[in-house]
């Protein structure tokens, strides 16, 4: 009796695996997953290339921020 139960369970598992593969192929789920993985790989590549661009140094940022504050001060008070 136990052997029959184990055999039935194994048959159901095998049936599930076969049906799953057929349904995934029908709905092209496997292809979509491959496409998404390729998109992720390309986005990571793009992100790494963008990180290599030289960022402005702190001196440039301080200079730009002082120009910004002087412009705001002029807009508010009319004086530099």
C-alpha cells in the first residue's frame, strides 16, 4: 500500500513538471525571463559606464554654490 502511494505521488510530480514546461513554453514565460535577465545585465553595464564619468570636485561645487547664493541674494535684495 505504501508503495502505491509513493508511486502515485511520483507520477503526480512528473505530470506537474511536464505540464509546467508545456505551459511555460506556450505562454513564453521562459523567453520573457531570459529577456528580463538581458535587460538587467545591460542596465548594470550602463550604470557602470555612468559611474566612470568624472564627478565635479568639492572646489567646483563650493564655487557653484557660492554663485548660486549670491544670485539668490541679488534676487531678494537687489545687491551683490
